[in-house]
C-alpha cells in the first residue's frame, strides 16, 4: 500500500496525497489557509484534471455570497455574463454534457465574471460587451491563469464553447476564442508500462484472478476505465467484441468492433463462472458482486499494482502500452485509430513516430564510425528498449 508520500509520478501543482483510516490513498488540492478539496479519479486522467482545473479556478478567486446566481442581479444584455447565462440554459449545455462536466464548466466560466478587465480596474469581465471581446481580451482571461497551464487551457476551452453556442444561437457573429491558442508545454502524462512490469504484475496476479483479467482487458482491448467496468460477455459475439466508448458518448459516440485475441479469451475462460459471468453482466465486479464505478475501479486497480510493487503504474498506462507495442510491431496510424477509437491522427502519430525513430536509428547508428566502414559492429536488436518504454516481442 502506498504511504501517500512516495509516489514516483509527480502530482499537479498544489496537489497532495493523503491516506484515510481504511488505507485508501486520496488526492487533494490544497492552498495554505484553506480547506483541502478532494479530487476524484486517477491523477492525470481526464476526470481528475477537470476536477483539478475547477478547484484551481474556485480557490484562486473565491466568489462572495452575492456572486451566486440567485443573489446576482440580472445580467445586462449583450455582456459576457449575459451570454454565459444564456449558454447555461441552452441544450448544448443542459443536454449535451454530463453532470460532472456541466459543474466544472460552469465553475470555470463563473470565475471569469469577477476578473477585472485590467489590473486594478473596478470593471469586471462580467459586464464586458461581447461585441468588444476580441482575441486580445480573451488572451487576457487565458493568461490570468498562465501560471497553471491546465487551468488556463481549461478556461480557454470553456470560453470557446460559449462563443460556439453564441454563433449557433445567432447571438454573436464570430468566435474570437478560436484565434487564441492553448498554452503548450510538455507533460509526461501516465507512465507507459513495459513488458517487465507486465510480467511482474502477472507474477503477483496470475491467470484465474480478477486482477489478471483486469490487466488483460485493459491491454488487449485498449479501453479506458469507464469502458472496462461495463464490459461483459454480452459484448462478445462470434469472436468479436463490440462496445461504444463512454467518452463523448452523448455528443459524438464512437462504436468499436474488435477481435477477441486468444490470450484475452483465455483470461476470460480462466475466471470462475461466478466471477466472469455475474448478474451485473460485467467481467469485473466488486467484492459484493456489483459493477465498479470508473473511479472505484481505478482505485481498486491501483491497489493491485501496489501489491505487485508497481505503485507508479495505472490502468491508463496499459492503454498506452498497447498502443506503443502495436506501433513498434508495425501498426499504422489508421490501424491504431481503429483500435483505440481516436478521431485525430495526431494521437496515433505520437506512437508511430516513436516507433519509426527506433527503427531508423537502429538501421543508421552504425554509420557513426571513424574508419569509413558502413558495416555495423553490432547488429541492431529489437528485443530490448533501454528507455524502459516497452520490450518488443522477439
């Protein structure tokens, strides 16, 4: 069990780990002199980062009681707050987003209302005329959070969505936020498992255990936590698994048809019938026979990793490992998109580019020589990657 202080992966700024009386590791956002805010989900996951951005926004500028929607006077027509409040009751917001996303997005936008239009100014963005909201003005809103890149980009994304609604509703003519780029910077994200780590996990959790089946589903289906908790035998027919990804299911759903690999089928078949085919119709269930929530599964799987001596490994890291292995074995960007449900080739290109770099370097490194010979002294191998990203199959 992690002691809450030795996590190899660095948490976002302002976050701490704490262990409750049951031994569960929790992550909180904390600022000096203020209560901690619990952040649900696995660190660096999408739900976690949404909660983190909301906590940063709310904590940075705590709204007064008069700033609550019920206490505020009606917004002046044509102002930024007026447009946002129209958005809050529009179908794009009330019907197209999950409750958690709505809560986070509202917090992000309402925090902009009490931003001064200039340092020291008594005028706030809440009363800023939308016909004067140029890219320069929106860049000001973004850069007020520039010290916390995720918060800055979360705010910019929310502002873009409001203007997109405004165009659709014919309340504005353009989306100036589209001309403001996201702040960039390298983030490591989740650790990508290597094959040594997979072997170490399997040694602790062998076939026939729920922990092994969880690993097999994550690695050989390539799904996210929110998807793996819903998968069951009802999704498999004639050797194919069909499921609709949880992410964006209400706006632009992605349904995938994937062949069930023999190694995955063996993992399913190795489970006792009572655990592999439950009334909940889920392969993975709690000790009480109930289906996991995504966050509950993430916490449970993290404990299994810790038991195997892998506290830095996560469920999402297996999804990344599968993509990396497939790319090194020659999968194309289109093939990776078909497996993982990505709609943007840039996501797949991250993996194929790394794989190509390895192959090209392996075929050219011997050209660095002093005698003019083009013969490699040591044939480049593919069985071990020293970086620890993965071990390709021999």
